[in-house]
C-alpha cells in the first residue's frame, strides 16, 4: 500500500505508467527508474511512497479490481432484482467490461496472476477477487435454488468466466465476450429451474422484437 500523502493524480500517473511498462517490457524487465520515466516522476518518489515495483503492481491491481467492481455494480443496477439469469449475465458482462479487455490491462492481469503464486499480498488480492465474484453469483442464485446448488452453479459460472478470459488472453484473436455470454447462458439453461430460465428467455425474445 502507498504511504499516506501522495496526491491522487500522481498515484494515478504511476498506476498508468506501471500498466504501460508491463505492456511494453513485462514486469521482470521493468525497473523503478523506467516506471518513473513513463510517469514523469523521480524514482525516489516511487520508492518513498511505494517501496518498489512490487508494491506498485499491488496498487495497480487494486485500481483494476476497483474498476471491475464498479463495472459489475453499474450493470446490476440496470437489471430487475427478480430476473436472476439477467443479473448473472450482468455480472459476466462486468467481468468482460471494455476496461478489463484493454490489451494493456489484460497483460497486467496475466502478470498479476503469475506473481500472486509467490507474493502473499498479491495472493490475498486474488483470493478477495475470487470470493467477491462467487459472492455476487451466490447472492443472485439463492433466489431460485437451494444454498448448495447455488454454490455449485456459482463455481461453474466463475470457472467459465476465468477459463474463457484466460484462453482469450493467450489467443491471437483476443477475448470473445459474446462467446462467454453464450456459453454461460447455455450452462444456466441446464442448471437453473426451467421456469426461471424460460421467463428470462421469453422476456428477451420480446425485447428483441421491439
């Protein structure tokens, strides 16, 4: 975590610079001096407030995770609380928000995941992100299925999100948001009570005809 006192605009510059450097050379080849040049600040400022590039990566991921949470919240606010399939898809769409699919942010995510296996503070962030997604999903699913089934379906949806995202991140074609939604809808159709999914399907058919 950065020390208290750094201006918000300066911190934002350093986060963006970290993303840019990771995109250009990767974290291993990056240095505090390089990040400082990208941000237009002295390396001593980075060391003073962050203590090095590892802490900068942590703060950068906190910013990306904040954007992710905001994207999900924004989409959920536009969907009826009674339309569970639509709310699940809203959560999926939040995870595939344009900000998250930016190629530079994708590389930062991949860097984060690889370092989370060896850095406790990053591993903690990853666990928080994982549990937050499952919490979002379980909360909605418990409206229409029992607790154990809600947990099982949530694990399945989360696995599809992560799997499709990772495969797309490593593919020349990139991440396919539409495919993610189609596959997860197909999964929900097989796991949710038929009447729940049929109401969602009928509602969306009408919307498309208008």
